[in-house]
C-alpha cells in the first residue's frame, strides 16, 4: 500500500507542478510522462518491464518532443524523429540527469519490488505449511498425551513438558526442516531492507523526481542551439514547415524557470507514514520470526494450558503414569526422529509439499541476494506468463529456471486460498492448523472438567 501510494503521489505531484509551470505545452505532451509512471507501476507489480530500456525510451521520446518545440520552423517526419532519438546518449541533451536517475530508479525499484515479493513468499509459505496434514503416528501420539490421563484416573494431571516436546518434535519434524532455508531467507530480507533505508530508497528517489526531470528539461533548453546544430549535421537539414507554422516561435512559457513546491505544499506522505518507520517496524517483525519452525514445539509446549511446565517434573503425565519423564529430548528435524519414543516417524519419506516450500524459499533468497547487489531479478509476469527481463538478470542458469516449477514464489490469484482449502478438504487427515485448534480446545475441555 505504501509503495503504490508513493507512486501515485509522485505522479500527481509531477502533473500539478508541470501544469502550472509549462501549462498547455505540458498538457499536449503529458502522455510521455504518464507512460513513464504507467511502466514504473507495471514493473513494481511484477510486469515484464526492462527498467533501463524503459527509461532510455522515455528520454528519447522527450528529446523528440522538445526538439520539435524548439524548432517550430521545421517539419520533421517520423524517420527524422527516429534519427533524433538516437542522439540521446551521444549528445547528452539533458545533462547528467538521465544517467543518475537511471541508477537511482533501477536500484530503488529492484529493492522495493523484491522486498515486497519476499514478504508475499514468506506469508504464502507459512500459510501453506499450516495446512499440511499430520501423520497417523502424530495423531495417535497426540491423543495418548491428551486423553490417557483420564483412563488412569488422573484427569487433572497435565503432560510433562519434555514429553510434550518429543510429541511435537515428531509431529512437526518435516516443518522443522524448513528452518535452515527460512533463516537464510529472513537474513536476505533484512539485507534488502538495508537498501530500503539507504540512499537509493524508493521514497528519496520518487519524491523529487519531478524536480529532476524539470532540471533535465532546463538543461535541454539551455543547450538547444548546440543540440539542434549537431542533430542537423547528423540527420540532415529538415524541411521548412508550411508558412502558417514558420512564423510560430517557441512558446513563452517554455522558457519559464521551474518552481518546485515549497515543503509545506508537498503532498502528504504515502500511507500516513514514512519509509524509515515502516522498514524499522518490518525489520523487527522479521527478526522475531527467525528460527520460527524449530522453536514451534517449544512455543506450544511452554503454554501453561497445555503442559505442567518445565518446573513441574515429578507431578506430570509422562505417557504412562504421574512421574518424571525420562527419555531424552530429540533434536530438530526429520532425520533426528528415528528414535523418537513417542511418535512413529518414517524418516525415509520427507513430505514432498514441504520440500517444495523449502525450494520456494531458496529461489526467493537467491532473488533477494541479487536485489541487494543491485541486479534485477526475474518474476513471472501474470499478463503473459513470461519472466521479466529486467536490467540484468543476476541469475545463474541452474537456479532461475526453477522458479517456474514452484509457483509458490509468486503472489497467488485472489481465490487461490479458497482452492487450497477446498483441495485440502478432499484429503484424508487433518491439517496442522486444524490439529492445533483441536489441541487447544481439548486442553480447555480438560480445564473445564
């Protein structure tokens, strides 16, 4: 929301300022600037846009329009104007503004787009993993932990903390294997967040873009005679315009010096906050989510509604009676559950769906690292199902193609969650989400009794 509003504000600011500075002259050529913002928005939302080529095209089009305005005594054909646009880089009619702006815009938009895409991937991975069905062995172990005390006449005795940990580590063995790739993903997100706070952050680039473009226009005005002479030399002498037009001179307001907004006149900050505050808040949340999957059993088992707690080791349910739980606590992950005393875990059959989510995180982490280094990254374009070419892929051949095998790295269609729920409803067993809800409700039932 913040980035979208930022782009809208920048476009509105440029339009307001150019209307009052250049008047009708700007309004007759406003589509050049509108197209610039349209393409920036399309890039940001994952479109197949090459930022460098798009910016080059903007300056070439602007040169064509301005060249006609400063030489109204001539008639220019389409071919002649195409020749004019080829001189954009050679003559530098807009000074150094296009080069600087290209660096700033590409770096800022690469970082912003990749960061938001990373947030989407993290959310979708967590959402999908929460719907993975538990194994029959997990369900049996959970039922034993919650219900067997009743059979032994111990309805008020809660499970031992370590007992609960072994049950949950067995139940969440595959989920714990996400942890390594998840932590690398979070670290990469924090790196890109640094780019959002640095000199190329999208707010500091887009806020003054109207002033920078106007500065470029003024450079062109001041060097118009030299630029025209060199273009005439390279493209040939143009044909005179009809008599009606030849008497026309450069519009007076074209030579008006640009007056930027005063600070108090500027549009309000997008989304009611600043980028610095927004990024600081998100960074704190990202840091808290590190090691989420490996600490999930501890998070569940430390809840006093679930277990007796680590301080009560003698008067808790150990799976057989009211006594200390003696077996050692298993380490995290699937391979470490081979000797789990509470849950039968087949370590030879990793959950395929969770392995896909691990790959989705790996692909996104690679994109984030490239974005941190200023390299553009490929995203699937929802309009034509092709990858964005971008300003330098930064991907290796053996990594980037895998993104098309794991669509979880992309923002899903609006109704994808509904389809996922419907699909999971047709599968046997319960999802982890449902299991945890039932788990808590059973604990509350225990307290009520």
